[in-house]
């Protein structure tokens, strides 16, 4: 049990250290090429999930929001590409 808790704490520490650029690059990659699953003849992906996560990081009321203006612009541009106003 202690090993699992240590692993979770290590992951939390890594997430805290991720830069705005790393987070935005990760999200853009997954927005462009989201995971897919085939159900019968139809293919589904989770792009909307990644877009919602991106929007959450842009929310000024979120204490974990992005702070780097260049990265904010990159992410907003990508969201607009898939979710026009």
C-alpha cells in the first residue's frame, strides 16, 4: 500500500512541475489525434474530452490555469480549429 501511495505522490509531483508548454503540447497532440474505438461500423474518439480539459486550463477561475500567454494563444487557436465560435 505504501508503494502505491508513493507512486501517486510521485505522479502528482511530476504534474506540478510540468510547464505550460509541455501541457499545451500534450493537449494539442491529443486534440489532433485523439484515441479512437470502433463500435460496429462506427468509429468514436474522445477529442471532446481533451477540448474540455483544455478549456478548463484556460478558465480564469481555475487556480491551475495556464499562465504563459504564448501557450494560451496556441491552445485557444487549436480549440477554435475543432470548435468554431
